[in-house]
């Protein structure tokens, strides 16, 4: 019997950009969040 287990740790990438200026200029806020869940694959032969 051969047991193989592959585990890919969760990867989280977070990018946040915030720009604040005087009241005369609108405020721009951009937030991007990407999350990859943990994937476990087990093969038994």
C-alpha cells in the first residue's frame, strides 16, 4: 500500500492602496483581497 499526501498551505494576498488629499479633491481608496483556501489531496494505492 502506498500512501501519498499533498498539502498546499493557504495563500493570502492582500493589497491595499489609500490616497488621501485635501477636501477639494475626492478621496480614493482601493482594496483588493485574494484568498486561496487550503487544498489537501490524499491518494491511496
